[in-house]
C-alpha cells in the first residue's frame, strides 16, 4: 500500500477516484477501490463524467465517443460495482439507479412519470404528431422514452419513427439531427419532446433557422429544468428534475447505512418530478 495513501486515510481524508474519458479503465478503478478499502476507507465515491461540461460542442462530442469506444457505459460501471461488492462490504448509494441490496440503496427521479406528464401536456394542447429526441442509451433515457410511448399508446396516437431522433443529450447533435429531418421532406411534427433541455434548445434553433416558429408552428418541451432553460430565446417548458433533493436524499441514506448498527437493508427512494410551464408550447393549429 502506498504510504501517502495510508497516511492520508489515517488523517481522515477522503479519496475519490474518477474514470475520465481520456482513460476509461474500469479495471484500474476496481483495484483502486480495493486498495482504499484496505487502507480503511468508509466511503468511496465513483464519478464517471462522459464529457467535460465546460467544453464546447465538438470537444464534448469527441469525449463521448472516446468514453463509449473505451467501454465506459453505465451498465458496465454497474457490473464493476457488483464485482467490487462481492469482495467488500462498503455501504453504497447509487444515484439514478433502481437498485437495492444489503448495504446498497438507490435514489432516483421517476423519469417515466415525468415523461408521461410532458406528453400529456402536449396532448391536452391538441397535438397528435409528437416526436421524441433520445439522449444516450442509459436508464434515464429508457425511462423517459417508455413514458412517452405509453402515453402515445394510451391515447391511440401513432409513433412515427421518422420523427424519433437521437441527440446524445447534446445541443449541437440535436440541432444537426433536426436539420437533417427538416431537409428530408418528412411531414412536420406538431410537437417535439426532448430528453433534456440542451437538446430542446438545439431543436428550437434548428426549427427557427428554417423559418419555423416555436411555439406557433411546433411546440417543444424539454426535461431537467436546467438553470438556463428559463433564459433561452424561447423560455422552455420543461420537466423539473429534483436534483438538489436527490443529492440530499442520497446523503441521508448513506449516513443511515453508515450509522446503522442493525438492519443494513438497502432501500430505493424515487422522487417525483414536476412540470414547469413557460413559452415553448402552444395550442395545436391545423396547417393549411
């Protein structure tokens, strides 16, 4: 064991390993976790940023490609943690994962519910031809798309694959996908539901750049209620994801597991999203 690591733990300091896009090695991280537990760590946090949030579009896109080509996916990360848990007994709380076991809890937002609320809002405005822009192939997007599909099917509305796009949670990619769709001659959707706010803004820009007005011609709704969503050129109607509450609930659950003398059974806490109504959605108008 590295003496500096041992000394740091003896002083009560924390070690937080990160898997980055530049070196997405789960095997190295797995060994780091074992080493830290041996040194006496009570808490280990794994952060896996798929992109640099301070970077511009092309840099973020390249970072995503490098991470995915290196095999760093949420499922593989979860598999790595399962392997670690077979050898250790460190309490863990997964954020955005519906998982529980002894000493393992999950805290997540009910994304399926949020998506049903968003699509229900569009349907109540009279929209029928509603498209969807996917994020990455992760649990978040799967649940949001599931909610979208279920609401469309519940209301006997067709799902047209021509207006189901994938923007990988990036504004620039959503913009590019929308421009390609708009130039293909496909019938214009009544509305677009986007799996996050950044893609919604890319969608709005693509529509506006070819003279299509939002919300007069096409309504657009996002997800997350990011800080900038209220300040876009068209203030965005979106689904508020209770991120602050999720962090607080995760911390409280971790403290419970750490301090519990008896039952170490994990729990799943599911938080409810809420709608935020702004200016990017309007009532359906029949096109001439």
